[in-house]
């Protein structure tokens, strides 16, 4: 019986093979007979091969992320996965396994809350966004988050520089669960699986009250756009291809950003004692003005007849959910954009400015020319900054940025200085003020149709900017309780326009124009919950709103705080961002630490001090308690070093995950000046010894006429962990301009034996410059 079955299988396989070959021959014959182009066959094959490879790569990343979500943090660290928990990199972030256990217990209840939130808040926004691409009829059918809850990779609670009436904490959120989500799109059923989200979530508890629950409300938001990824299944799997699926992913990211990425916050009211305006209309901290002036020596991406041509570069500047794009400069690697933009900043501590330079391609697949990251808090601290940033993820290229921090003034007389500033900059897109509105409600609206009540929503407009509320169904007394912020070009002339619309008929049922200058006569330029009569509406129709006006004023440089944190083995978050952040793009402009100190344990400091390859570290005060030791690397130094040639500040670290040595050249201080007429133009070059190979050469930009140059540039070497112990790092300070009193252009040199350092921990130190080695 078995032999008969085997024979039948063999005959069947022969028949199938013959049919396949006959089909191939038939298709080739038909193509030749019909004179079809070979492109009709090659094109789909190439497309599906690319799609298959792309899906394999995506599935592998999702599998790793899912394993991370299911594993304990200890297993994640030992496996050295890309998405390490935040407490591994930032010692001021604490582990939160006890919170994860609580989340696992309440996860079924979270499932129900999220299901309602997605249907009520996210589904309408997604439907409206998809309709712009002619994708209509979007509707969720099933939303099940599964049994795997999200994880908290670490918690940081702030205890300094915060209001006493609030609690602020950051949560490193990571979700890669077994969700089951299905939806309809244009009558077709599709689904989402392996949904993943990773980002830093800030939770602000305010105001604190004296009755239970002791906290009046919550403000929940992401500081920067979280990383979001997912896989499409069902009919929607047809869209899951490079380029096409990006549309859906971009819409999902934009939807999340519009709800809870700064400057948008997701408010949760916990007590009736608290006014909604306190949670839903927070005043921004200030405005960040950015001048993307030019770029230099970008990569060549275009193909010409003679080989590599130039590029058609443009830059995208992003802070949270706010994004601006420069114009495209054709056929150049040294573009001058001269582009200005302004960002509302609600939380400067933790927010980052991302700069992404791209090469415009006619096919729509724009190529990367590099990116950089800048900490907003550093600009706030300095007041303004003029810098050349070295682009990351690029072979070469730099971008010239000018950043200005604008504080918010309650004094209307500061308007003259703001107007003068914008006139000097000769840019009509710049603003001089900011107005914040809290739209509470409307009363006694007219009916758009005699038979039914209206479905009202409000549209607010200042200048060319328009924002609107959600629609409230079937009521003449809608309550929105929604906050808005608008940039104002000139409050003396600008007007705030309000239109109340009926969603059913798309007709206006109320209108009001408010002169912004009216607020100048109010106390602190504020107006709280005042009713205004609506025009083109009923006789009793009113709108109730609050608002306040603030003038943009150039901020002064903040003084460095002399207080520093007490924490064992603590390191500067700002320095760590530049040298150890494996998943986020590194900030190439590492300035002074946002934390005012670096605390390290006693044994670690003694090891550094005893190492002859590193200069002695200053400012290490010992308190009365011998068990507590404080240390910080100062941002400046008064010493000219052992040889009197000056000192250089570096940060060194080895990334085990990326197999890279990261060197950050911060600054040089106290270069000796023997002749006032011969000031150096310093720069720094690096080599890995003993080979001194050309491919290990790195070089900073040149700073003209400066004896205390600030570079803040980061460089990387791809090198294995075993090789690094046999390497020396040669750091040479040079001058581009030949000095009268010197035969060489070398100002000084430092040779660092990397084998003597434990570079798995960042070192941020001052090194004494020595005479050039023969």
C-alpha cells in the first residue's frame, strides 16, 4: 500500500513539473506572439523581490522588539539588543519593575479604556487624514491589545527646577504586544499586527490639592515623536510595500503627534476642584527661533553623465510635532537656504531639535544627506547660539544654524524691541507675540435646520494659521474646553477670528472678530472666562473663552547653577546623549552639560586620577561624610596646562552595541598668545595609532581668530572591542594660520592610551596639551 502511494506521488510530481514547464513556455510564446515588452514580466518580479526582502527585514526587527517586550530587563541587557532600557544609559533613571507588575495586573482594564479612546478620538482623525489620499470609509472593526502589556524601561522623577505645585516624571515606554486590530478601508477588510511603540512619555501631575486624590489632573505627552511600526495583514497587505505603506505609517504618526506630542498634550482631569483651563491651556515656556542659513560639503547623490553629480538639498527641521521644511536648492553641495522658522516650546528640558538634510529626487524617493540633533535646553541656557553642526549618518557635510531663545513677556512695552528685531532680520514670517486661547463653550446657538439641533465645531484663525475643535453632536450649548496657541506677527494690527460651524450643513452659525490689541489694556494682558456675543447668530448666542497675550523677548544667558546632584555613579545626561545614545541620532553639538554636575563613585574617580594618561581632575570637593564624594568636570578651566600650551576637553566612550569608539571634541582653553597681532585659527585633528592610517584621520572645523575655541563635534571609529586595547588616540591642536613665532602649525598634542581606560563608561575630561611628539 505504501509503495502504491509512493508511486502515485511520484507520478503526480512529474505531471506538476511538466505543467509548470509547459506554462513557462506558453507564457514566453504568448509574449512573443503578442509582442509584449519584457518589462511587464521583469517589473513585477523585481517589485515582489524587493517587497519580500523588505518584509523579512521588518519582521526580524519586530521579532527582536517583541522578544524585548516579553523578556525581563536583565535578559534584554545580557542579549545586548538595540532597544536597551533607559536605565542602562542614564543612571538618573530608575528601574520600574514594580510598575510593570502593576500594569500587567490592570492590563485588561487598560484594554477597555484604549478601545474607547481609539474609537472616539483616533478613528475620526485617521478617517479624515486618509480621505486626503482618496482612501475613504475607514472604520475600526476590532481593537484587542492582547495579553502582552507595555513596559516601562525606567522612571525619572524631577526634584529640581520644577514648580512646588506639580510632580514631573519621565517614563521610558515600550510596547510590542500581540494586538489584534482589524479595520475597513474602501469596503476592504484589513488588519494590523505586531504594533510597536517606543518613546519617552512625560507625565505632569498638577495642581496638587488638599483633598483626595491629592492631584487635580494629569498632562500626558511625548517629548519627541515616538518610534512607531506595525505590519499590515489581510487585503491591506497589498499596501505593505516600501513607499505605499509609508503613507499609512505617516498618518498614524501624525495622528499620535496631533494628540500627545509637544506642543500637544493629553489632559486628564481628576478632580472637580480644578479648572479645566489649568490642564488644557498651558502657556508655552518660550519660542525657539531657528535660522537654517547654509550647508557645506554635503554628499553628492545625483548621477550625471560624467559620474557623480551634485545634489538638490533641502532641510527638514522638527521639534516634537512641529515641522518646517526649507526650499530645495538645485545642483549644489553648498546650499544657502537662509530659512527662518519658529517653534513653540512647552517643555525645554528633554525636547530636541532634529535637523534632517535630504536630496530631492524626482521619483519621490528622497535620499538622506545626514542628520543632527540639538538639545533645546542648551539653547535656553545660552540664550542664543551660532553653530556649525556636523551631520551624522553621512560621510561628510555640515550645516550652519543660528538659534535664539525668546522668552514670554507680560509687558506690552517690549513689543517695540520685538518689532525692531524682526525688521532688522527682514523676514515677514517672523513673529513678535504669542496668544493662548482657552475656548470653553458656546451658549444658545441657533439651529442650522429647523428640525434638528446643530453639530457645532469652532474654527479659530490668526493670520494664515487655522485651528479647530472637535464636533459636539446635537446641541445648542456645546462645551469644548480646548486650548490653542497662535504666533502673532504684530498684535497691534492682527485679529483673532472665530467661526462656529455646523458639521451637518457646513454652514456658519456664529462669528466673532477680536482685536488682539484689546488685551494690552488688561492686567498682565490676560482675560479669564469672559462671554462675548456672537455675530450672525441668535440674540442670546455667546462664546465663553479665556486668553492671554505674551510678547516675545530675547532671553539673557542663564547663569550656571552651582548646585549639583548627589547620586552614585551618575553622569551627565547631555554628555551621554552625545556618546552613548544608540537608537537616537547623536547630537553633534555637545555643549556644556544640562546637568550642572557629574557625580561618580569614589573608586572610579581614584582610578582616573591615578592614571597618568589623563590630566588631574579639578573641583572634587569632599564633604564631611567620607562615604559621599562629589565630582564634576567643569566646563571651563583657568589653567594653561602642565606645558603652558593650553588644555583640551574631550569625551571618550566605546559603544559595545555598535562596535564604535566615539570621541567628542568639546573645546580648547587658554592657548598662549605671544604676539597680539598673530591670533591662531585653531582646529583639531585625530588619528588612531600606531598605524596613523589615512582612514583614521578626523578633523574639526576651523575657528577663526580664537584662543578659546569651542568645537563640540563628534567623531566615530568602527573598531572591535578586542582591537581597542592596542590603540592610541593622537589628538593634535593645530592652527590654519601660520604663527609668526612658530615654525610649525601645531599648537599642542595629546596621546591617549585607550587600553588603560574602561571606555564602556563615558570619560569627560580636560587634557593638558603637550609639545608635538617627534
